[in-house]
C-alpha cells in the first residue's frame, strides 16, 4: 500500500476588516475601487507605473510629487486631498486621554471657565481630538444623557439615548463618521486611534456608514446647527456649536453650544399626532 500523501492544513482566509485606521495606501486603494478601476486601468491616468501604484497601495510611501499626481488623477475634492497629504506625512503624536484629562482637571481656571459658562446656560466640555470627554459642565452633561458612562462621544452617538436626543440623527451620524477618518489618519499611531477602532468597529450602523462613503470632513460650520430634544422638557432645541483649541495645547478642544430658536425638522407631537411647522434647517 502506498504512503498517504502529506495532509496540508487548510488555508484560513480571514475577512479584511471593514473599519481600520486609514493609511495612505489603503485610502488610495479605496478611492480606486470607488471609481470602479483596476490597477491596470488606474495607473495611466495617474502618470505612474502599475507596479508603483500597487506598491503604494500595499504600503510603500509615495513621493510628494506622486501624491500630487494621485490627487489630480483621481480628481479628489479638496478635503480628500488634504486627508491624503496628512496620511503621507508622519503621524502626529497624541498624549494618552487619561493624561490630558488630568491636565485639564488640575487647571483650576479651566474648570472655573466651565462653571462660568454653565451659569450663562452654555453647554461646554473639554475633549481630546477623538472627542473623548475630559471634563464638562452640568448643562453639557444634562444634554447628553449617558455620555459619561462611555466617555467617547462617537460611541455615545450610536446609542439609543443619542437617537432619542438628536432630531436629525442620520445627518449627525454621517458627519461623525466622515469627521473620524481624518482624525484617525492624523493620529494613526496613538492609543486613542486603536481604542476608537476597537469600539466603533463593532457597531453595525457605524460600519455601514464607514463603508458606504469615502467622504471626509474637517470641523463643523457654525451655521450648521445641532437639533436636539431637551431630555428634561422634551422640547426641541437648536444649538450653535463652536470648537476651539485650548491655548496651552492643541490636543485639548473646548466645545461650546449656545442655545438658539429651534430651526430643525418638523416635530411629530406624540399626543395630538400633529406636526409643528418649523423653519427649515440652515
């Protein structure tokens, strides 16, 4: 009887992560795939060789000239061009969240400023670039019920509590995902980036929005109001959001929200079934 052939272990093909920290190569590949181009079809329009494009997508850093060719060849918008250039540059360092939280809470003037804003009815909080909560006033805490349990605004946004609070939740969720991509790219080597992916990458709604669009966003226009339901009264409220860097460090953001007359979508009244005619959203 002949000898049995050597049995080989089956090859286990692990699915590619749907949500991952962006790199220049992975983002370049996603742009190409979004345009329904193969490597063979893509490289002529970029002015580089096929092998060079493949190497870039696999992780080889491109030259600055090549970055410009990719941006022009794929005709990306200015925000995506900025994102690609940041991914080509070295990652920015970001101190741990606990360290930043301690720095904020040890500054008596920073905490006093939160209390002062609270007395004026202004929602205010200190956040790191990933929108991890460092400190906030009582007005802010009341407006976002349950946030202090997670401490990560992006994760809270996909919670049932946030869906009850935000009157235009789909738009806010879409903007949050688009905003997270450049932050992850800029601070891609930080512990916060890894934590963000580990937490948000398991939330189906976040994953769906992540893979459905390549859009990236930087900041928020102050004219783009937040529309919330006041957790205490149930009344619809609009807020003008402002985000600024704390002067001592670029890694701490001061976020304030000033109440404005409600100007969001029409609200269905739970008792009468009628809809209030409200002004259209700016």
